[in-house]
């Protein structure tokens, strides 16, 4: 089933990537990434590097599902070490794929789509692994933690749609720093044990009216993540909604058929945050659920988030209007309504959660496969090999 129109493919062919917001840590890593990339054979496709990083996270995620299916509990300490190493491998490989593309002259719109599309899916798996390390099952706390990371990431894509520039962070904090912080979380479990996150800390008097007399270390981490996410998201919002002349920020060539301007940006923001709000509600309703229901609800939300982000990225790259995220909104609304209307569910909650997870996964991967196939056919390239003209 083709998802891209002829007009969208024409817009895609004229796409140019612009990025900013690199950090000091990025600058320190750059010579290392360059040296590593220069050791790769010229036939090694950049998308293979992206795929390798994603597989690292996937392996760690599957192991966490096996040992901690509902997130709560303790796992063997070696699992936390593997999970930490997977994050290090993923984030560094993710920063090397673009360098290999430029080195081999094989840069293409498919590269960004594949890179950022994998990132959207990886975010779901990273969050799942963090929840496992913090022993954090479904509920409002998990929902807040997820929003603290999901919101600023998708707002960065939203900002890029309206300004044409992907901002990775401030000079001092960005994607690399966030991933290393995640790695440190898993290493705490490896060296100290997961009990460290359950240690209770007494709070100063001025915080008691807002947060209570004490919090666990895990709760404090969630507060910090939420505050950091809101802060970063606020920067995205201000750069778009408070920007003068937003409707003319892009040239005619960059704008294409996009719906831009402050009203369009606000409408898109409402759609995206609606998906996140429903997803957070769905996770909250799964609190204290049966075996695997929490994991199924979490997976469904994560895949729908990746689908929403991928469609936003495609709309930006193809210079097309952003379509209504009907599938994510409809599925999450069904999941929420099933338990909101009747506490025990109109349909058995576990059965519905598993059914929605399977259907959503099938839809998402059929969308990704179709879009990749269309792009490859229209640009005359292959996803995981480099044409001989580029290699030479």
C-alpha cells in the first residue's frame, strides 16, 4: 500500500537537512567518530550503522522483557551492564552514520528518515529499559517519566517542520548527554543494585508543600527528568510560537505545500500532545494490571509514538501538510475508553491490550516498509547497500 503521493515524492527529492545545537561533548566526540568512520570500508552502507545501533537497543530490550516483563523487580546484574553498553553503542553509532554517508557520497533523504525513524522507536525501548532499572511499573509515575522524554523529542521534530532546522540541544546539554545519563542509570543497578533507587530521602522544608516530606531516589529522578523535559520543550515552543514572521520563515522551495504559520503550528501542537496525553492516560489506567498487560500497553503507546513521529518527519521532508494522526488517536482512545467507562473493561483489558499491540505493530512495520520501498524506487537507491558509483 503506497503512503506517499507523487507530489510528496517530488518534494522529498528537493529536501535538504539543516541542524544546529551541538554541545561541547559532541565536539569532544567528533574526532573519535571521524577516526572510527574512516576505518570502515567504503561499501558499508550508512543505514547499516543505524540498524546496528538499533539492534543493540533491541537486544537489551528483549532481555529486559524476559527478566522483567512488568518492569518491577530485580534482574541479574549482568543485564544492567548489557543495557548500559547498548546505550553507549547506540548513541555513538547514531552519530557515525551521517559521517559515513558524506564520506561515501551516499547521503539521501532516506538516510534521515531511517535514522530519525529508528530513533523514535528506540526512544520507546530506552524508556522501557529505564523503567525496568528503576523498577517502575505502569501508572502515573511511568507516564510522567515517559512524557519527560517523549515530549521534547517530538517537539524538536515539530520545530524542524516549521523552521526547517533540527535543534539538538543547548551548548551544554543535548542528545549525547541525555543518553549518557541513561547509561549511568543502568550502571547504578550494575554496581550497587536496584535497591539504591528505593532509598528514601528527606526533603527540605520548602519543598514539603509541593512534593511531600520525603521521596525515593527513583521519584527524585522522575522529577528531574520531568523538569528537564518541560524546560527543553519550553525552548522548542518559544522558538516557534514566539517567532516573528513564522509563516515566512521558510523559502517557497523549503515550504512546498506545508501548512505553516502560528495557527498551523498551534494546531499541529494540539494533535501531537493529544496523542501523548492519551498515551499517558492509557499507561496510568494499566496500573496494577495483569501479567503482560502493562508491557502490552506500553509497547502499543511506544509504537504509536514512533508512527506519529515518522509521519511528522515524512511530512516535513516531503513538504506536505501534516495529516491527522487518526490511527494513534483512535487506538489510544479505544484503549482508554475500554477501562475509563468500566473499571474491569468492556473488553477484557489484557486481551484488548495484546490485540492492539499486535495490530499496531503490524500497521507500523507495513507503513515503514512501504515508505522505504517507495523512496528507494523513486531515488534509484537501496536501503542497505551503496551503489557502485558511490563506492568508487
